[in-house]
C-alpha cells in the first residue's frame, strides 16, 4: 500500500520544531509543502532542504476549495508514483487544514495509507501571546468561511487563516455587522516565533496598512458592554425572561396568552399601517413590537412547560423546508403559479404526517 506521512511545520521558526519532524523533513523521502510561506521553511532552505510546494496552485483558482481539491489530488498522484512521500502543512495537520480533511476522505479509495506526525499548533503560542484562558469560552473560526451566525461575541474569538487583504476585508465587514466600527481587535502573526507580531487596532482599520500571511489571525476579545449585545437574539430572550421573572415587571408577570390577544392585534395593525405608509423607521419599531408578542407567548409557554421559543423556531423551519421542495429538495418550479401549487400540495401532505 502506498503511504503518505502528513506532518505539521509548527507555528514558528525551526527552533520550535520537534526533532522528529525535523529529521523527517531532512530525510530521504520526497517532501511536499502546502506552502513555502512559513518561517521554518526559510530556515530549512538554508540547511539545504529540497521540497516541492503548491504555491503555484493558488494562482490558478478563484476560490480556496478548488485549490485544496487540486492539492489533494496531486498528492495522491505523487504517493502512487513514489510509493511513500511526506506532506507538510503550517501549524498542526488537524488545525485549519482543509487539504488534510480531503486526504482523509479519499485515502481509502485511492489506496494510500495516511500516517500523521505532530507539529505544534499555533493555539498554545497564541494563548500565551494574548494571555487568555480558553476555558473562559473560546472559538476558533476560519476566515475563509466566516459566517456571522457562528460568531459568539461573549467568548474569546480567534479567526485564523487571514491570508491576504481581501480576506481581512471580508472578516472586517462580517464583524461590523455585530460589533461597533471602533471595537478593539488584535492582529497576531507568527505567535511564539522570532517574527511574532501583535498589533492592536480598531475594527475599521483591520484591512488597512498591515501585512498578512499564512500564520496571521484576528483576535476579538469578549464583549463586556451589554449594549453591544442588544442585537443578539439570546439577549432579547434573556430580557423577556427577566421581565416575567421574580423581581420583574408586575404588568409583564400577570399576562397570559388570552390577555395578550388585544396587544397582538394592536401591534399587528400598527405594523400594517407602517408598511402602507412605507415608513421604514416605523416598520423597524413595529416589527419589534410584534416580535415581542411572539417572545411573550413563547416565554409563557416555557414557564408552563408546554413549549419554548426554540420549539416555535424549529416548527417554522421544518415547515419552510417541507413546503419549499423546489428550493431544498431539487424539485422544479418555473413560475409563481408552480410555487403556489407545490405549497398547497405540501400543505395537504403535512396533514397526513
């Protein structure tokens, strides 16, 4: 069986590299690097290391997925040709390495045995550089696939793989959806190495006048100012729970599903009026008032042990996915009339489930 030894170059220069990894890279097997842009590689080159890198593949494709798939396919070809090869990645093979995941997925069918060597993850050095304790709550996110809904701003957030200006700009725009423009963030490069850089800057400055690289991350400290959390759904839930709880508002605490009916009707009518008047500012306020009614009823349901707002959301999501097979299940709908027919058909099927 063919063999591929996958190892990590660590997070810093050659002085941080384990002796076993060093000997492996300096040994007789063909060595392939995902990228030569790493401080340890510069040191190894001075010592005469021979290797092939995949940096050229990054120039060929518009997105990282295509890059990683080509790298994985090429590695299998080399393993089949040479019998045994070494593949080295920045940091640790199991931290932020999409190519490694692709190799794991395909190794069985390609008949290539994967053997893994360590390589220090950048995380230990990062925690030391930033002087943070991950047990307080920690997230490690991928800058190349960053989604607003994944970010928990009450935790320590590290966004890794900020390779270039474009990715830094995308990270900035995503964070600015949930944080103030002048929120303090940190750029960390080559944590723990001789080239370590730690830069504090305002969020709006994140993509201005700085150098990024394969070992650059963005650190977002936990939010302490509760006003910043006002956009968070969980914070709204906490506020409504407080209003209904011990020491809360006497009016809110006495409400029932039945007593809230007139308020739901009134808030809905006011929203309709704002829509008809095309008053967006008023719409924001009235949509909030309607949402408050939903939260009130959900909190009452939770207190009585019947349902929670999570159940409400789950039921809605299930309904939307079930009634839109033309979006989620590959069924075809070419017109609004087709959609209406499908909606009614799926609505009838729901009754039999």
